[in-house]
């Protein structure tokens, strides 16, 4: 059984991450993302529900607004089934 906290008699886990992307092709082309993920294990690792919140900011997009917003948020939900 995976490590984590107990939530409604089912194991759950959380995962914070900082993900920098620094391609260095042009000045200030870095992109940074902060991610908070939660996993809810329904039947061990065979069936689990995963949710991620991602906040991303880009200095390149701040300097070049024609490419879109320089700050944006995403919520990603997944159901993982192994058979």
C-alpha cells in the first residue's frame, strides 16, 4: 500500500513540485510551473484518482504578449486503471 495520509478510510498522497523549463534559446525564455497533486487510492495502485493543480508563469510571454497570457492555471483530473 502506498505511503500517504488516511482520508475516509482510503490512503491518499500529495505531491508539490516546482518545474522550471529553461531552454536558453533567447533571453528570458524561462517557464516555471508550481504543481500540487493529490492521489486517492481506491483499490491500491490498480485504481486511483489523480488531481493536479498547475500554476504557470512565463517571463518570455510577459515580454511578448502576442503568445498569450504570461500567468495561467490548470486543473487536471485523471482516473488510473491497471488491468
